[in-house]
C-alpha cells in the first residue's frame, strides 16, 4: 500500500501500480496455505500445493516434527521465446512447512492423500489414545 504513494518516476516500470496493490501478497508468501482441523481421533491437515506433482512432494517425520516439502520446477519450452518478461510471479524452487506432532507419532501413524492440488494428512493424537497398561516388576534379590 505504501508503494502507491511513491511517484511513478521512482518506480521500476509502469506495471507496478497494477501488480503491487491490492492483489500482490508477496513473492513466496501465501505458499502452502494450511487448514488444521481437530477431531476426536487426531488432526486433519489440508495443505494447498497447486501445480505441484505428487512426485515432488515429501513428508518427513523427525524428532517430533513433520515437515512437508514441495519442489516447484520451472517448465522449459523448446523454441524461440518471443518478448521478455516484465515480471514473473510463479515461484520455482523448494519450500516447506513444519508442524510439531509429538515424539510418540510414528511414520506409519500418519495417513497422506494428494488430489486436485491439495495434500491431505491425518495425524493421530497419541495423547488421547488409550495406552496399554504396562506392569513393571521389581526384581527381588536374595
């Protein structure tokens, strides 16, 4: 919004007005928008990753943190390009988000499904699940 107050002679191009306000949210911000819903059994996460192929998504669990990584690749087209880009807003590269899921959660506990640009994950709440009663005995010497 502040950029609107700067006179045009100090801007990079005449398209700055169009791209900077009010629609632009930043270059890589807004990627991997996530909805988290608590259920009786655990948590459901829906992560937006539009334009990312399933093969370019990874979900890793380490030290109680689940990290979702997406790799956006630039598609190259063969042939001569006409014109030049004034501005590119399509992100290419690798980006990720991490969520603390707890030390007790194992890889096999997490369920993942990818469809229509949305990664859906289910993470059980291990604290709410009943734990089996473990009897511990003390050895008696003598």
